[in-house]
């Protein structure tokens, strides 16, 4: 069980979901800035992005699946 937990933590979360999540959030920030005229400060950008992705359970699950998929794509292209 201990080996499974360490493989899950590094193999999925750290190697795929985290880089994919960073990539998705870095794509979402300029989108929010260009579409919402009320966003003027850095903290308001982060609040708007957080509200976009994590305001509902569906949004959070969608973000996690997209982050995992984008992370897999990043790992796949980095290995070739």
C-alpha cells in the first residue's frame, strides 16, 4: 500500500495534474483579463480565475480532468 501511495502521488498528481493545472491556469489568466473589464489587479485576476474553475463541483472536476489530460500531453511530448 505504501508503494502504491507514493507512485500515485508522484506519478499522477505531481507529474501530470500539477503541470497541467499550472498550464490551464496560465491560459485562463489572460482570457479573464481580456474578457472582464472589472479585473484590474493581480489579486482580482486570481479571484476571477478561481471563481471560474472552482465555483462549482462540475467546474472543479472538469479542471482536474483537463489538468490531468494536459499534463499527460506535456509528459508525452517532453519524452519524444
